[in-house]
């Protein structure tokens, strides 16, 4: 009986992973299809399928981008708290230059801003 929840968890995790992976569709080649003996209707269907897959692919990229922006924003807020709780003390040796505050705009571009109000 204990195996059933485990199997369901594995199936669920697999489906979630598949949803996260945006797989770029393969563009059909009309000449290759014609040489392969595809009928005109089959060739049209190949292109219709491709356009449908392109739409799904672009929607997947948009969804993944939105999710990553949310995760990066949360990470930037966490990072700001780390900098506040553990500042570099004067004279303390550091491995790198002092770390910047990070703000993520809605465009997906990272802007470095030490004083961003939304991080407060």
C-alpha cells in the first residue's frame, strides 16, 4: 500500500517536469515532405501542427519567464535581507567587491540598486 503514494508522487513530478520543459518545435521542410511522399493534405497538416506547437512553445516560454521572474524577485529580496543582517564590517577582508542590491524589472532585466524601495 505504501508504494501507491510513491508511484503517484513520481507520476505527478514527471508531469510537472514536462510542463516546465519548453520544447522547441521542429519546423517542417516542404521539399523534404514532398520528397518523402506526403500528400498535399498531409503537408498542410504538418504545417498546421507546427504552428500549433509554436503557439504552445511560446506560451510555455512566457509562463516559464513569469515564474523565473517571481523566483528571482524573491531571491533578490532574500539577498537584500542577507546583506542587511550580515554587512561587511570596516576593515574586514572580503573575497569580492561589495555585492550590489538587485532589483528585477517586469521586463526581466536585472537592475542593480542599493536603495530600491520594494526591497525594504
